């Protein structure tokens, strides 16, 4: 993966470049799944954090849980969740927009003063399509897309995942990019496209 390809993954549909990684340990909580699926999701989080060399914790000092994943069958259910309107701005409008688009997933990030990710909320409406996706594939895909602030157009043409010996794995180039993105010498956030050059250089250094 060269610098131009990396730049594309962090260039939003409005043409702006935006990169951010977590600036604190990831402290997850998952709602709406059974114990077996919960174990798969948490396993995917642990594996991705280990890949990135980033800490995973039990409790965030400011927010408690800062990676919240919600599995449900209808967007309207979110409006009934106590306190959800304090977590997600303009919740009613967001739900209406997602219902109109017949969307089955949505991610919302919050950032600290330095621009680093401090919280991520993942919403998955389990329609027929998502219900057919194996739990391991769905979990890994969502966690990978929550570890960095990717472009809103990233992975539309090609999944970040691949198959290896009948097992879903992270694509090697995406895995290398995540490792590079969490290199301590790099900043937690960047808005200049030249950051793609730095990421490409770190990918070369770790390979």
C-alpha cells in the first residue's frame, strides 16, 4: 500500500483529509447479543488492539465504557434507550435519516482536545444481510473500522477482510497500516494529507 492509497483511505467525500487513532485504552461494552457472540466480539477487539499495540481496559476514567456496540432489529429502538440522546447528538434526526436510507450500520466518534478518538458508538441493525454474516466476520469488520477514523468512503469497493484457510482475517496491507498508525512516533490525529507519507514510511519500517 503506497502513500496515495493510504491518503484515499482517510480522504472524506468532501475532499478533506482526517486521520485519528485512539488516544486512550479501549474499554468496550456490547449490547444485544448472547454470550457466545459476546465472546467473539471481545475476542476481535482484543486481537485488533494487540495488532495495533494499543491497550484495552475495563473502565475509562471519564466515560466508563468508551467503545459501545449496539445490536438491534429496528432503528427506532435507539430512541427508547435511556440516556442515548445524551451520548449521540440529534438522536431523533439521526434515526430518521438512517431509517430513510434503510441503513444497517452506523458509527459515531467522539474526540478529545488533541483530536484523538476518545469514544466510538457502533450501531448495527441486524437486517437479513447482516444476519447472514458470520459473527467473527461481522465483529472483526466493525472493530477494524472503529480503530481509526477512516474515510466515509473507505472499504466501499474492497473489504478490509480476506479469507485464509476458511477463516476470516484482516487483509495484510490493512493490518500493516493499523500497526503503522499506532506507532508512538506519530501523532494521534492529523488533518494534512502529508500524514499519508508518514504512514507509508512507518509501514515500510515495520515490514
